[in-house]
C-alpha cells in the first residue's frame, strides 16, 4: 500500500513538473509578445532553458508532499511578476529588473496612472489560474480522495512509464546543463548595451541574471576605484568634445550672461508631465499655455530640451536638475544614492548665503524624498501636512495651494533679507490628468476623441493657470523684481500613440511625432527685470540646467571644482547627451538627431530633430555615440564613489 501511494505521488510530481514548465514557457512567450511583438525560435529556446532550470531547482529542493502547493503558489507569483513586468514595460518602454521590485511600495501612490495601462489581453497570464479555481472547487466538493485518485490515475501513463528513468540525479544534471547553456547566452549578451535587445536575445529570466552580474562587476570595479582619478577621466573626456568653439589662441570664449542674475532669489518649478508641444499652441482659438507663452516672450526659452530621467521618474528629474549627474537607470536615485554626500545646486548656493527649501504636496516619504532632500542640501522641505487639502486629485492639494504656502514662506524670507532657493514640484498635471469640473478653464472640443489627450490638454492648461497665479502673487508681494524663475517639465505625459499623434497634428496644427516629441520638454528661465526674450534652439537635457542656471547666478563651476555632466546652454555650440530610460542605453540626442541603438551603433536608427524623418547616414554620429556611452559610465562610477554622508 505504501509503495502504491508513493508511486502515485512520484507520478503526480512528474506531471506537476511538466505542467509547471509548460505554463512558465507559455507565459514567458506571452511576455515576449507584449514586450517585443514577436516570438522567435531563439527566444523560445532561451526562455525554455531558464524555465526548465527553475522547475528543476524547485523539484530538487521541495519535498514530495509539498510540491502541489509550492508549485501552485509559485505559478501564481510568477504570473503576478510577469503581469507587473508587462505594465512596467507599457509605461517605461524598458525591461524591469529585480531592483524594480523594491519600489512596489510606491504603487498605491500612483494607482490612478496604472489603470489605463491594463489591457484585457494581460489577463491571459492568469487564464490557467482562473480556469483551475472552479475545477478545484468542483472536485473538492465531490471529495478530495476521489479527486486525488482521478488526478493520479488518469492521463499520467507517460509519467508512470518513464518514472524509473527520472531521478534526482537526472534532474540535477538537467539543471546544470540548462544553466551552462543559458550562461553562454548571458555572456554573449553582455556586449549589448541596449537593454531591450539584450532581453530579447537572452530572455527575460536570463536578463535578470545578466543585470545582477553586470551590476556586481561594476560595483567590484568601483570599490577599488578612486574618485579623484574618476574626476580626472571625466575632465579629460569632456575636454576632447567640442561643446564650445575655441578662439584662435585655443582658449574658451568668455561666458556670456555670467552673473546676470547674481544675488537674486531663485525659484525652480518642476512641471509634472509637461511636454513642450503645448507652448504657443492653440485649440479652437484658445491658447493652451497663455501664461507660459507670455513669460517666454521676456525670458530665455529653450525649445529643444529633452528629459533624461531614470527609474525614479519625477524624483529623478529633481535629482538631475540639482546635481547634473546622470541617473544610473538601475534604481531611483533617491533610493540608491540619498546616503551620499551629493554635490548640488543647494550646496553651491549655500556658499553664497542662500537657504534652500522644497515644496511638494505629497508625502515626503514618496520616492524617499525624506532622505534625498537632506542629501541634496535643502535646508527644509514642505510636504502634505503643510498644505490644506482641496482634493484636486489623488495627490491631494492643487498647484494653487502649493504656491499659496510657498509665497507665504518666501515673503517671510524677503522680509528677513534672506536670499533663498525655492523648488516647487507640481502634481496637478499628474496622470491620469483628472481636473475637477469646477477647475477646468478651457473647452476641449468633442472632436478630440482620445480621452487621454483630452484630459492631458485640460490638465496642462490648469497647470499654466496656476503658474500665472504664482507670478501674480510674487509681484503683489514684492518678490518678482528680485527673482530668477526657472520652469521645466520633468518628463512626458503622453505615450507614443498613432491616434494621439494624429489628433495633435489635426487639432493643434503643429508638427508632432511620438518617437521624438514626447521626450521634448520646455525650459524657461526669466531673470530679474528681464523684458526681452530669446529663443535658444540649442538642444540640451536636464543635466544642462544646473550649469546654465549657475552661469546666470554668477557661480563658476570651474572655480568651485564642481563636476557636472551637463553644460551651460547659453554658451554652447554643440551638444551630445544620453537618454537611458524610456529609451535603451546608448540612445542620445545631439544638435541634429535622436539616436536609438540596436544591438550596437551600426544597426541603430536616427530621427531628425527638425523633420522627425529617419536619418539613413548615421556614420557621422558614431563619435557622439561613443562619447555619450563613455560619459554615462563615468557618471555611474562617479556617483557610486561619492563618500557616504553623515546623517
């Protein structure tokens, strides 16, 4: 009797082994379709090897009597991970790694943004579970013994006949074989900088192993590094690139506009999900951004600025604009590097006697800002408890309330003759771009049928209005004439979508391309008493904000020996800078193109910044590609070598 029961358990175990492997392979193939819109024989092989390795390991370590429950639980967990990875890819156009799991606690804060990403096809990850539940309930109702006997005795001839050949040694050898073969794919993939191509070639599970190995190698190399040597390499690399024309005597041209805003207060407004295309655009005769349009006429308006954020999104934009350091793209910078002594804009201004404070209507623990702000050198922060909740959206207080509190604090600084730097992080135009009916200020025609675009335009218009209210209060409280005002977008709000692209072109009458335009954000800098504006068409990124602002504020980065990975856009002739999130590593923008690599440079694609059309001859831009890759790697090395700060 014991032998018969044990045989049935072993037969059942073999069946569970096969079922779990098949389910994993099917779900990985579904993930591959969602990620890459294709399924290849090579992809099936790499996914199959990884899945078989995992099932073999489970078979070796899980006791026979626990297998049914452990395999079932693992299948549910695996389905949830792939489901989450699919939504992640839909939002970020990137392949999530195991490090992204550390940020799952932030999901509740942005739940309104997640819903629109879900498609009915995504439920297919749970199809087997959905079907299994009623079957399990029916059989349980009939009697667990009957179910067990039926399950063990029917349809398992294959497993029973071959069970004598299948032992622990065979499973271990299979696992070892699969790991060695998978390892060969992982090694080949290490040469591919483009994360999407690497994941497509080696498979989602192998990609996780590859990411861990590469990160370990980088950390090991950096652990033996020296920050002064890294800074020397950065300076040498930057000196080789012709960012600025030189005189006949091979000396840099004297910086223009240096100190134009020296001694003024500084207000920086980071506009949530704010793209550049609404600036100067009209809908049915209604200006989408009348306040920013007028401000641009008497300010420096940078029309070709591109986002450079990483996994931290909005918080990464804050990090970049305050440090001029590339995000690593592996973890949010607020989570991974808030324990470092970060060279920053607040610390530069502190030497000039400034106090720095930041305002955000959400909880300061969101994206670890409670740790990031002290690391950046902000004197104080004002978060949700500082504001009256007028329930504008899921984040709570409106931009108007954000600015109301800010004006109160800044007026007090003015009265005490205390120069200040104030940073505002807006949230009223956060996805899903819901504006209360009584706050809507323009009529969106019914012909704008795409709901996301409809709501986005309404939210952007409100954000613009709130900025107008702030400017009014700054003037009313005597702050305007001694303030440098900087406004910029943190990242795109609209995904690459043919319908959205077409409706923007049709209704706004402007050129727009989802591949290029969605990464283009505005940057406007207004200095005290400035009345004449200037359009700066020089392309740049968020890295370039700190050097540009510091030039206007009369702070020399060279004299301060400040290591910046961006450059002053007011004193630049040529630029090349990387984007490594939402686009794969190796993507860059220069004066002419947006470039996206394939497995490397040669199979990459480029799009003209002026026409948005593909550029076929990319060879002239090879040096820019190599320069940007080198600079980003040095940036990663630099930030990891920064000393730990004293809490």
